[in-house]
C-alpha cells in the first residue's frame, strides 16, 4: 500500500510528464519552462528538445549536477536553480554566453570560480544562502551586472575589482563576515541600494560618499563607532539604518541628507546629536531608543521635528 508521500510524488511526476508531453508537440515554440518543486533529482532529457528556451526554472528540486547538453541552450537568458543540492556552480553554465539572470541561492556552494567572469551579459546574479567565503577578482568583468545578491554566506572581504561593476544598482551582502568595504566601492556610481547589515564592519571607506545615487543604506548590527564625513554627500538617501552599532557621535555632515525620510540610530552610544540634524526637514521617522541621550532632549526634538514620528526611551 502506497504512502501518502508516495502518492504525492507520483502525482507530481505525472504532472511533469503531462506538461512536457504537451509542450513537445511544438518544441521550437517553447521559450519558457517552469519545473520548480517537481521532486527532480536529474534534469529531464525531454527538455533538450526546447532549443529556443529563454527562461528555465528548476528551483526547489534535488539537482546536484547539470548534463553537458545544457550547453545547447544557446538562447537561455534566465536560469533559476535555487533550492537544490549543488555543491559547486556547474562548469557547463559558463558556456551559456547569453545568460542575463542566474539564481543559485539556497544551495551548498563554497566557491565562485574565476570563470564567472565569462558571463559578460549577466545582469542579475543571486547566490544567497550558500557557504561562499571569497569573491573572485574576475567578478569585475561583469560590466552589465545590475544586481548582485550574496546574503547569508561567510564572505570575509570583497575584491577591489568590485569597483569595476560600473552598472551595479543593487548590492546585497547582509549576514556575512565582512569587517571592511574596499575603497573601490565608491566607483560603483550607479548604486541605489546597499545592504551590508549584520556583518562585522568596524569602519566605512571615505569613498562611500561617491555613491551619490544611493537611496537606501542598511548598516545595522555591525561594529561601527563613527561615520565618515563623506556620508553627507549621499544627498539622495531616503532611508539610513544604523541601529545596533557602537556609534558615539555623528558627523555634522549628516545634516546634508535633505531627502532622508527614515533614520534609525537605536542601540548606539550617542550622548548628543549635531545641530545640523535639524536640517533634515523631510524626515518622517527618527528612532533613537537605547542611546545615552539626556532625558529632556525629547522636548527639543519634538519642537524641531513637530511632524516626525520619534521613537525614544528618554
């Protein structure tokens, strides 16, 4: 007698067979194929009839490798392989020269090989939740990259070549082991989002002020004691999250962030705030709990920020 789990697996396998059988009637017209959560331990041989595939979704299966025939997908632009059992990035992927989006999140990958630089058309690279410790210098060859997501790994440093990603708009590095960011980060002039929270950052490079298009900066749960003066150059910032660091004072230049809507400074060691803070006329939320500010300071804040939601415990 079959168990309930066996019945479910058989049902999923039947659905996959029916889907592929239907698509095989006109294989050259198939440009997108979604086989996520199909209990796959190997790539079905039938899919290689779909020579014009542009998008292939194989996430949340049990794949450990890809066959050599994957190189036949010359038109493939988007490939989702997240949530499988890959221990390494399959070498065959580096032959897919038209790839624009590659997702290998939630696997067991430890190394990004130098060959990643071969994927010169790549615009989105997602490798969250793996065991990656280093980023190769060849990452700088990905001149078209717009989004790089490396959250929840064990990355200890970034190569200087990160600054060569001249079209990068979003960089996600939270929950790693970073202690510093390279000076070259300031060359990523198109960055709009930078998330490096929950690392071990003790300082920020002065060059961070060159990221003039930056809109969201998440730096919470690090070990920062101060901020560079250049932070005031980030005049497009709307959200700045600095909570749970060790910041003892803010630079006067913080008052230059005229577009700031949210500023979270909770859980630091601030005993005073610069007068320039009151230049932030657009601010909607100001969070100051768990600092060392004087008890009567709340009256000053409420007078100067009458429309702002202020969170404090003094």
